[in-house]
C-alpha cells in the first residue's frame, strides 16, 4: 500500500524557465503586444500585483486595469487574456520530467504544489494531465503563494501524511527552506537535473515509513 507523497513544483521543473522559449520571454512578448514600450524586464516588476494569488476573472480584470495604467497598455482585458494564452502556449517544457512524475504512481502518491495564475491551469493540464495526480495545490485557488509558510501549512493540513513521508521538489531555495520548516524532505533541482531528481526520489522511497 502506498504511504508516501511526492509533491512537485511545476515552473522550472516541468515547464522550462531556463532554456528555449521561457515564461520570461512570454511576459515580455505579452506586454509588448499589449502596447508596452518600456525597457524593463516585465516579469521582474510584476511582483507587487501578486497575480498568482488572484482567484477570479473579475478580480484579475480589476488588477489588469492597474497594470494597463502603469505600463500604458492599449488592449482590453479580453484581448489581454487572448494574447496571454497565445504567447504562453509557446513556452517549452520537459516532457521527460512530466513522464517520469507519472511513472511514480505505482510507488507512491504524486502531487503538484505550484504558483500560477488563473490562465495557466489549462496549459499545465496539457503538459502533465492533472487528472493523473492525487493532489493538486495551486496558488491562485488557495489565495496563497510560495515561499509563504502559510501555503505549506495549508497544504499539510489537507494531507494524510506525516511530514517525513512527504518529498517536495522545487527549483527555488526560498521555497525549499519553507518546506524544511515543516520537516518535509526536499530536493532543490530544475527540470534539467532529472538524474538528481531521480536519485532524491529513490532515496526517499527507500526510507522506512514514519508513522508519527
């Protein structure tokens, strides 16, 4: 009987943030197509809008008005969403990592814990088939994002696993440090380090189940 859980991040684990066409390229193309004429790297200046914590289209529409004013965008919200889906569909991803995650279903439970906004779930589903995962925790649905300890606590409360029976795989050090505070097992890696991920998973699955 399976008694362990592996939680995977999505961005930079399955979806590429470092090679080929990345989310950073997509954000730049999105804003330029919407009329932005500045020189800043857009992704680096959007943090204050907390896009991955917005739960509804209505709320996102209000946030878009603020962004449109700041960056002098000339598209309607509906046009923005259409362009978003078009350019973000170009982002490369590591199919071998996605396939590996699914291959673990016979050995343990698998899940996703990732920061993304309301337009990303459709793309995520195409890349990994969310129906095959036992647990899916998405920041925009929870109204919380990593590395906030609150999202990790919220996830732990919904899981029937002790911390030592959870392995969390993420590319960011700050997210890993938050997971460690809950005593989860962790592996910091990117999708380009599949061998490292496999070694961490094999080690985790070989450890005796902790019952308390």
